[in-house]
C-alpha cells in the first residue's frame, strides 16, 4: 500500500507540474487534457490515504511522493524544453567572429558595440528554442570562454526574419 501511494503521488505531482508549465507556455488545450488525467490520479491516491488514515506510513508515503513528484515533473519539463529563450551575451572579443559564427549556425543574433568597466565590449541578443540552449552555450564558450551570459524567457515574440524561419520549420536544418 505504501509503495502504491508513493508512486501514485509521484505521477500525480509530475502531471500537475507539467500542466502548470503547459498553461504558462500557452498550451491551454493540452494542459486541459493533462488536468483530466491528473484529477483522476489525485482522487485515487487521496482516496487510498483517506481510507487508511490511521496508518501514519501512508501519510508519509503521500508526502514523500509529492516531493519526489515535483523533482520528476521538473526533469520531464527540462526534457520537453518548450518555448524559446533570449540569451544576452557580452564579450570583450570585439569584432564579428562570434555573431557571424552564431548566425551561420542558424541563431537569430542582434549585436552592437557596448561600453563596460574595462573598455569596449560586443553585446549580443540571441533568440533560440530552449531545445538548442545548451548547444548555444557550448558554442559561445568555445569561442569566448570569458563571455558573460544572461538568459531569460520571452513572453511574446513578433516580427523579424527569425520568427518567419521558425514558422516555416527551417531553423537548424
């Protein structure tokens, strides 16, 4: 019984985490479908605990399963890598080498000259699917291991050549 409650709660919370992420990323209908399955799993798991409320080990299994489910759901979401990220890069390597190489690999790069504490810098803003995030970091670090990198998730993307390329499905092919 303990193992069943533990497992059910892992699955329930993993679904809950994925549903929340899908909702935040704008996948409303998929999130609604996930929530149907999530609710069924939740009711079954909670029912098992409530039917055996006098056994403390069931409550503990429920609580530990909940915490473990958060980790499992987060790992699944990392693998799904939905959406896009914007990466700001600041490098002391002036010139077109890094922006050119990134563009050749298919990344949308806007670059400009900036001023830092120690002099001129090259600043770039790069938009990429989250699935390409780690490859982008590796590329940047191969060219400039000292590059300063900041990443965030854009809420809305509109216009530019890159958006058209993504819609046609031609990115990174």
